[in-house]
C-alpha cells in the first residue's frame, strides 16, 4: 500500500474518518436535542411554562450526554463512561435537587389531597385560594388578587390550614359598645344585620351573637357568621361595624 493511500496531505485516513464520524455524531446530537426540546416544551407548556422550560433543559442535557458518550465509545474510551456518568449524575442531582423535591412533594399532595383547586388555604402568613397545582409549585390567589407561587416542597414542610368547608368559613366580628346599652337591643340589631347579609352566608347557617367580655363601662360583643367566600371576611366585618354604628347612633337620639 502506497503512502498516498494512507495519508492525505500528511493526515492519516483513519484520523479523517474519526473526525468525520465524530462530526456526524455531534450534528445528529444537536438536531435530536433541538427536536426533542421543542416536542417536550410544546407538550408540557400547556400545563406549566416554567416546568416545560426545566424539563426541556433536562432532556437537552441528557441528549447531549448520550451523544458525547457515543463519541467517547467510538474513540475507544468506553471504560471512562461509568466515571463520566457518575460525575454528571452528581451534577444533575445537585442542580435539580429542588426540582426532584418538588416533584416528590407533588406526589404527596396529590395522593393525600389536603386541598383542591378552589379551596382557601393558609400557608404560614400567606392566605389565598388555590388556583393551580403544578409539578413544581402550588399557585394561590390572595384576597388582594395577588398570585403567590409556593414550592410544593415548602407546602409539605409547612402547616397548611384549609379554611374551606362545606358549611362555609366562620368569622367573628367583634364590636365594643357602652355597657349602659340594652344588651337585648344590641343582640337583636346584630342578628338583624347578619340576616341582611344573607346572600353572603353559607346555606342553612344562621348568625349568632356572643358576649365576649364585660368591662366597667364597656362590653365586647361578637357577631358570628359562616360565609362562603373567606376573601370577603374583612369587607363584611367593615360593613357590619358600619351598620351597627348607624343603628346604635339612631337609638341614642
């Protein structure tokens, strides 16, 4: 065999063939990674754009890892693959630790079902209505129409209070009035106001009045209401106090 058949411009044919095969592997990996990334993103983005971006990133990384592994195997470095896989696995585990924790927490939430979409829940200092539960986080809308995204792993580690019940949520609206006033009149006035707000109350619920405390000149009375929408609690409390003041002012004249 002549030297010309073995070398082209000083470069061996085997070397050129190796470069060509590696180039084909890299180009094929690039194409496959792009196509899979688009498919994954379009499929998952219908549920959550944030989750779609994270999943797309993982798929692209895994595709490149597979392509590079094939390249190393072709170069005869297959024995190094377990070590490389271990290193990349550790990197993945560290980089995606929060994702894995949230995915595991999502399974816990969907299995034990402590709340559902539409429920009003309290998580720490955050109170709101559940509007979505994704693989990564749970989305709450507060009474001020603010969207709060709470990681699922945070939910499973926190105390969650579900304030939604079939009988509505009970609120206590306390007022302080002069002790000299007729208690029966105050009680009747509060019960009447509660009935005026009937459309906001849970079905079959009735307003109740409680005498909370007695002072030398004052007494504290509370109107108990079961309402359908916890987000209106402060608004209804304000309305009750406004109406009872008007009634008491009229009684003093």
